[in-house]
């Protein structure tokens, strides 16, 4: 007889927010960021994965640390790894997508989206690089943060982005939403806030359709060896 499982189903001193569960083979794997109990900022610990048989979700086990922040070339400039996700690529390998950040999110909103790879879902991942444009430059369009990724019948789709209320405050002051663009361009304080937070130029912010913030989807091509 399978035992009853309760929330939280992980050990009481383990905090893995931003959970991304995936079924690979006959097990479900839970990926996520990793907070430290009593810590003074977000995501202070390395990525640790738990898994369970798909037919018995009361039987969870710790797979251990699969990736360490110090493996990213930007460490220790940015020391903390935020919400990640893992996808099984078309080559059968597993790809871990994540973004680095500084203390309390400082320095964590301007990418790039880093990638690590492993031959098994919960093995030791190795740094591979970052998401690039076709010309080899880092993909920095919109706000690169908290990626989620799926293999959609062979098409690898990545979702990312963040949202703050800078622009919503402008909308709330308008009687006609059609006036937003003109009102936004006149608010140098808001534009400056977005420049500082997202490390983008004024031109990049104003030239981006709609907004640099919000949910974004991109289709990834297979990595070239």
C-alpha cells in the first residue's frame, strides 16, 4: 500500500521555490531555485533536485546538487542562480537554463540566459554557454530572467521575462489608453528606472514594441557543436 503524502512533501528545512516538474522516463523530477533557511537573500544555495516514481508520488528522494553557482563564468560577480528549468533536447541530452543574479536581485535583469548540459536528468551538469542570436551575440532582447523551457514535439520553446509596475502606473493616470506612448516617452523618471534596472539604453527601451517587460517566447535552434 502506498503511504499518504502531505504538504510540504519535501523536508521541512528544504525550500525549492519556482518549482518546474518534468517527467523523464519513469520518474518526475522537481527543478527550481534553492533558498537557504534563514538566509538574507534569494537563491543562496546551489541547484538541488528531488524526484519520485511517476506511479508513487509519496516516495521522493534527493538526487543531490546537480549544478553549482561557481560553475558559471560570471561568478562571483553575480553569485545567485534564480528560477531555472530543464528540457530534454532533440539529441537526448538534458539542458538546464538559468539566469544569474546579485544580492536581492541586483544585477539580475540583464542576462544572458545561461545553459548547462548533462546526459541524465539529475546528473552533474556542465556549463555549456548562453543563449545566442544567430550572429553569435548574446540574446538580450526584452528582459532575460526566469526562463521556462519545453520541447514541443521537437520545437524547443523558451519563455522568459519579468514585470514591474512602472508602466502600469502611467496607464492608471490616463483617461484614454491610446495616449500611453506619448505619456510614457515624457516620463523620464520611469525610463531612467528601466535603464538602471535592466541595463538598457534609452533608445533600446523606446524602440522596443510595447515594452521591454512582460512574458516573452522564443524558439531555439539546436546548438551547433
